[in-house]
C-alpha cells in the first residue's frame, strides 16, 4: 500500500498557496538528500518551497525536486519523501509534522518484529507488534507525527 505522506505534503502545500502563505519543508538530511551542505544545521535544513522561491518544483510520491538559489547560486535540490519531517506555513506555523526514521532504526524495528513473531500466541495484544494487532481484523490507527 502506498504511503499517505506525499499526498498530505502536496495538500498542505496547496493549502498554503491558496491562503497566500509561504510553505516551508523541514528535512532531516542524510546521504540520499541533495541540498547545499553549508546550510545544514544539526542534520536538518528548512527549505522555502513557495512558488516564487522554487523553479521546476515537482512533488512526486518518492521525492521532491526543484531548483532554488542559496547564497545567490542556483542549486538543484532533491529531497526523498521519507526525509521530510514537516511542512508548514511560515506565517503561522500551521501544517503537519511526520516521523522520520533512520535506516539503522528501521532495521532495529524489523529485528524487533521478528522477535515479536516468535512470541507465544497468548501474549497480550498491547505487547504485540502493530502488524500483529492489525492482522486481527480490527481497525488500527497510527499517529503520524
């Protein structure tokens, strides 16, 4: 199943444009993120993705690409959707934040799920992994941070 994250990012971007607000992306930078490194602070960068600040903005399901000026120089930007931590209006801070997991953390979660699968079936539901709880047929809501 496709992630809802790229659709939510595009929706908040469109809402900002309709309201006359400036949309900003907060991005957790890693090796897959192409941004000017001199503007990265503590592994994060905030990007203005407004219409006037970007050229050739493409907000796809896998990545966001555009060209922007940093310190007077044009720079092609590539941000994988999985690295977006938030999108919000700079004028009032309204928007949406997302959980960004590092690959190492994701691997640890996968290992934990493998251990959970080996637990006896009489384990209480609250100690089971989310995947196990979902397989019961009951609805399950995940909070997007």
